[in-house]
C-alpha cells in the first residue's frame, strides 16, 4: 500500500511539459476539423463508437454505441448522426448533452489498430428526414444524436498494439470472469434471486430488444 506522501502529483501544465515535451507541429496539424473521404470510410466500417459526454460540473460519462457497420450517418462534411437504440433508460449521455453539448467520439474498426477521434457539439433530435436511414432491425429510432464536427483526427496504433486487443490468443477465458448476472446480484444486493435467473433474463432481453 502506497502512502500519500509517496505520490508525486502534477498540478500545472509547465510541470506536465517537463515530463512530456511538446509534440511536433504535425501532431497539432493532424486535426482537419471535417469529415473527409478517409474519415467517411472509417465511419462506414465502424460497428462500434464510444460516446463521451460530461455534465456542466465536469462529471464524465463514456457510453459504447454498437450497430451494424455503416449505421452512423454522415450527413455532410461537418455533421453526423447516431441513432439511439433500446437500452436501460438511464439516458446518461442524453441528459448530459441537454446540459452540455460538448461530446467526444472514438470510432473503432475490428482488426484496425488506428482509431478515429471526433470532437464537437451535439444536439438531441426526436425526428428528422434522416431517421428513415437510421432504421435497424426494422426499428426506427425514437431519438438520435446530431453531432456538429469541430475536431477530427486519427489516433495512432500504439494503444491497440500494446494491449494486443485483436489477438484472440491473449483473451481471457470467459468463464474466468463473472457473468453480468453474478455482478448484478452482488451490486444490487439481490440475495433471493439466483444469478442464473438474472443471466437468463438478460439473454432474453438481448435476443428480443436490440
């Protein structure tokens, strides 16, 4: 166990830059601020995007958004739209967007070590002509997030290379980890409900409520 006196904190940008030097100008210049043909190709092949939002007080949230590749619509060089799909009704991301429109997106393509980062301002939309293009599994979304792109740039492969994320031989055996039912039983204090019953309910919901 480490004592607080052993932890050296960094509290200013000057201290930070003593440890991490300024990047080359090219690193700053890689932000093109628009959706070009390369970004369109990555978005079209990405079945998973992470959506980061925050409250005005700075409390953050990151939510995974998954759909068949090509489901995120690029409306023009500066706007894209993500459909809302059935979830747990907490709508953490949406409540944040209503109070603070700044969002960050990270597009992931299976097998690709580089990722696409997009930052901008979001609007919550309940209907629009493009909703017809957001239909998936026969369902038209009730809501969508419209993002006005302000920053867009590629993120290098190092995180995925270090983690070996796409190498199945590095993956843990699934039975070495708890099921969501086991976790929910303990987190919610459900003493009288078997974990297996929770898992069965979650599996049914996953089959019928995508």
